[in-house]
């Protein structure tokens, strides 16, 4: 009879197992990624500037020092490292999910039944006492068979969550390095613009003195003096504006590197900063492995699929095995009387949810929808990544043309200013011509410094767009 029951139970279990199917893991969505980037200015191959370590990409020693400080001391980076450590602990814990639970326990209890109850009368007649004592010492064992991959999927989810934090840390570092570089180049630009403004201020002061002497000699009217003085004030007004911007940029950069606001060491001239001779961009498909934000969504998809598997596993029956063994006695005197006090139980149970089936199926459908949302987000992020590279490429290309015109304009205006100064000194040019020439050269030199900063920043944006900076 017992053998027959065992066979029947095994047959029922086999029938249930064959009737249930676990979900298959989805592959990474297949996207129609172009063979090359739009606006690419070189033949595409697998070589990409994202392979360059940031120490190689940024040769400026002062900038390297700032980036090193930022990577080590930035508070967002420190927070990311803590997130990675938490995820690592969760991953380590998930590896123990399938280990059976084993607990040791000691129990002592006393119950006093009613004297009019059957237990009370039996206790009084058999034990000649009005209470029952019970003493237990033993071990309890429980284990759930991972039939549907519930525990396995929890491990996969924990691993994916850990990898997501790793990519998040990389993304923070990429953004951090790019931001530090942008602010450093801003400082160099502001330094050059301040130098330009101070030289123009001195030139305007000289012009005011010359025109004032001409006014005293009766050669020009008071209007000429007033206009020259207005030009001088305009040049002087730019100086404190630039000094303010420099202080603000230094404070912002100090926060990025994790120190109190202070002066930022830097050397060199923005106009003398060398651009990269070549910037290989590789092929768009390389973004899937280099961009931390794209890679993180791949791991998010793996975690979401694991959650789908977990939600589906809860719909199916669970097989649990429990056991207890130890010493038990209703009298403390013979509690440790072995083997008389020894006991043991072994139980196997197969539990199928019934009334909560609707709730579990709803959770399963929600998990699938959440997975589809991540697929959509992944596709969107790939589009954004390709667009970021294309934008940086066109920016670099057009800035190369723009700076050619800007440099030519500065040279022409410098010649014009020199000629106007000579003509003005010899009385062959009026004060309006010299004032106009000074105003034009001031603005053109300020613009040239800004365009050069934009060139350097565009290269940084391309480096970031390709996923460079985390190596």
C-alpha cells in the first residue's frame, strides 16, 4: 500500500512538472544599427578613441592631476563605490539561497489545562499533577527544491544588479572626467579673455589720454573725449565680469574634486592647447560595449528577465522538505535520557497556490511589462548614443572651419588697429576709427578664445559620447 502511494505521488509530480514551462531568457534586442556614424570624417573601422585611457587622451599635467583628484575624492564617485559594495554583498548572499536552512532550538513550556476538560482530568489521573511540562532540544531543517528556477533567477538578478552598479560607477566617472575637462578649459578660456580685456583696457586708457590732449589743443570736440571714455569703461567693465566667472568656475571645479573652494592651479594658454591629430570613432555597434549607460540597460534587462522567471515560479507548486530531530521530554529529570528522549520527524510537501492565483498571475504580467519597458529604454538609449557621437562629429568639423575664419579676422583686425593707430597719431584718421578698431579687435579676440575652448570641449564630448573615460 505504501509503495502504491509513493508511485501515485511520483506520477502526479511528474505530470505537474511536465505541464509547467519556465520562461526563456530573452536575447538582447536586435537593432538596425548603421555601419558608420553620420558626419564621420574618417573611414570607419573597429578602432575607437574610447579605447584610450583618460591619461592618454588628456596630456595636460594639471588637468590630469585634477581628474585624479576627482576620481578619488568626488562624492558621487564615493557613493557609487558604496553602491557597488552593497550589490557585491547582496550577490554573495544570493549564492547561499539554495543552501538548506538549519536551526538549533531549545524550548521549555508549561500548560495548565482546565480541570473539567478531558486533558485536565487525564493529567490529574495519570500524572497526579495539574500542569504539563514540555522540554525540547533539537535541530530543524528545511529546504525548497528549485524546480522552477526561482532561486536560480534570484542569483541571476543579484548578479545583474551588481553589474548595473559597476556600469553606473563607470558612467559617473565618464561624466565626471568630461565635466572636469570642460571646466578646466573654461578656466583657460577665461584666463585668456581676462588677459585680452586687460590689454584692451590699457589701450583704451592710452586712447583717452591722446584724445584728451587733442581736445585741450582744440583739435576735437568734447564728444570725442566722452566716446573714448565710454569705450574705456566698456573695456574695464569686462574685467570684473571675467574675474567673477573665474572664481565661480574654480569653486565648481573644487566641488567636483571633493575639496573646499580654492584656487585651481593651471598653466598654458588656451590658444596654444593642441588638438588631437586623429579621433577614430569606430563603428556604431561598438557603443554597445563601451557606453556604460547602454551596457547598464543590458544588465537591467537580464535582471528584469530574472524577475519574470521568479514571478512565474510562484504560480507553480513548490516542493519543500522539512525535518526535526532532538530530545523531548515532559519531565526535566529525564530530558537527556538517551535513547528514550530522542525524536525525529521528516516531512515532504508539495504546495500549489489556488485562491491567490489571480494575484500571482497579475504579478507575472506586470513583471513582463516591466521587462518590455527596459527593452524600449535600451533601444532609445542606443539611438541617443549614436546621435551623441554624430553631434560631436559635426561640431568638431564645423568648428575647424569656424576657427579658420576667426583667426583670419583677428589678424586682419590687428593690422587694422595698427594702421588706425598710426593714422590717428599722424592726424589722418579720426577718433571714431580708432575706437571702432579697438572695439572690434576686443570682441574678435574674445570670440577666438571661446571658439578654441569650444574645439577642446567638442573633442571631450566625442570622447564621452563614444564611452571613453572609464578605463
